[in-house]
């Protein structure tokens, strides 16, 4: 009976440790984005902290320097805007008037210095209206084609 009790206690300890590790890992993996309004409210205490901010790219705010690969634009949530600076190659879907999520830090200059841009896109696919779909291609095994 003594061995059985030790085995049961050991199993409970191992299960508790695994549960704690899994729970802790999941909490670190969840990263939500804040809106420009929320970040403005936390701006003074947010300098040099890593943030993920989401919003719409303000129409007419995108300034590109293709030679230097730098981009300056503003993100808005409708009530507040935040200036963003990015150096690199943005995704193809990144345009003015569309949604974007940026990752980075707020600099001492008050500008969000993004290291990554993720462009939001529609979750539904809809084919172009009025166009017929291309003929479908079905691959054939080599032995059948000869």
C-alpha cells in the first residue's frame, strides 16, 4: 500500500508541474494588439517596451523612400492616430486605407518604431464577378499519360 501511495503522489506532482509549464507557455504565447487610443493612454510608461499595435493606415499618410526602404505612416482606430516608422520590406497587401498590425517599440521621439508589419486582409474569398474561372487542371500520373 505504501508503494502505491508514493506512486500516486509522484504522479500528481508530475501532472501539476506539466500543467503549470503548459499554462505558463500559453500565457507567454498570447500576444494581443492595442489600438492607437490605448497606446496613447499608456504612452509615457510605454517607452522602450515591446508592443503590437493595430489599426487602419491613414489615407494620404504613407511616405515611402524606396531607395532606403523606409516607410512613414500613421495608424488610426478612428479616434486617435499614432505615427509609425518602419525600415524594411512591407507585405504586398500593405496599402493606405487598409488594416495593419505593427510590432515594435515607442521611441523617445514619440514615434512607433516598427520591426514588423502585418497587413490585415479579408477573411472571405470572393472571385472577380463577371469572369469565368480558369479551366481546372488535374495532374495525371506519368504511366497513365503514355
